[in-house]
């Protein structure tokens, strides 16, 4: 592999590494009394400030483009649901249910982009659905439905991420800074609204009093996510779409491996079997759109 391809590939691996390990710092913050939704607000607020300072025109573009607000909601829902699910659920199970994206992407691309349903697309749907049924099937028997809040959050997060990706393709002509601002604003706004509603109802705690320790830690985590986003943009803009999608799947083994080592999840026969089918659907999606 030439350096022209190696550096972008390494950048995408860095992005996948940060996301695959992100569950651990979120759980540490929760241990300090900071709900994962409030942590999400703090993490993405840094990126919003950075873009606001360096790309001031992005705000005007965002306010003038209603379609970008769909991206705000989609990206915000993705991050709020994923971060919350990874913090309170079995990491392996959550990341696999999140990667049902190929199923949702087929449906959304048909609805929003008017893409035809090809045989490969239908095969992806079948693989993803079969994998989901196996992962969600209760041990004692019963309907293969989401059985917990983390399950629902993972599925909602995957659906909204598919919508996020479809909207990015639909709005590809918009300035990159405006699209990035929309995504990071979503991370702040959606998480802040949900966290506030939960806190008002007593279902979540308000953020603890500011302390230098966790404030610096949140700032550091925000820096890592900003680096992750920059790495994604660098890699994705220099490699074919299929290569980008395949490399991003590195997140799954990173999350699963770290969860097994650090006690954040477990792998059963059903999880392994269903997970392989879900990953096959994701891999097929990457190869189809190469």
C-alpha cells in the first residue's frame, strides 16, 4: 500500500479505534455522577465552539438550509442513543444492533434517494434481519424483540445513523463546514433536550458541580472526538467509499475486544452467530457501493 493510501487508512482506523473504545470513558463519567447524555453535550460542545471560531460562515449556511436540520436531528439522535446505550448496556450486543445500519440504509435510500432495490440490497436486508433475530431471540424462547433500553437505543441509533449517512449523500453539495456544524450541533441539542427532560422527571441526575478534574477529562474526551471526526473526513475523502466502509468496521472488534477485557460485555453463541450475519450485511453494503 502506498503512502497516499496508507495514511488515510490509518486515519480511518484511528476513527474506529476512538469510537470502539468510547464506551469506557463514558462509563467512568457515569461513575462520577455524570449521565452519558450530559457527557455527550460537553463532548460535542467543544467541536461546536471550534467550528464556530474557525468557520463562522457555517452558521449562516446552517440557518439558510432546512435540509441540514434533518441532519442535526439524525446526527444528534445517533450520538445520544449510541453513547447512552454503550454506557448502560452490554457493549458487544449494543454495537452489533447498532450495525443493523445496512437494513435501514436500504429502506431510507429507497424512500429519500429513490434508489432501486437490487438483489444485493435485498440480500443485505435478509442477512441483517436474520442476524437481528438471532441476537434478539430470548434464551428461554419467545419473540425476537428488543428486551431492554440499551437494545432500543442501539436500534434507534443505528437507524438514525443510516439516516445521517443518507442525508450526507443527499446534501453533498453543501459546504463541509456547514455539514460538520449540523452534526455536532445535533450532538449537543438532542442530548441536552433528552438529558433535561430526564433530569426534570427525576430519571437522571443533573450534572454535578463543576470540578477541575472531570471538566478537564471531558475537555480531553471532546478533543479525541474532534480528532476522530477530522480523521474520518481525511480518510473518507481520499479512499473509495467501499474501502472506507470496510475499514470503519474495525470499530466492532475493537469495541468487542475491549469490552471482553474490561468487563463491558460478553459473547455467546447467539451473539457470535447473529453478529457474523450482521457484519456480513455491512460488508456486502460496502462492496456493493464501491
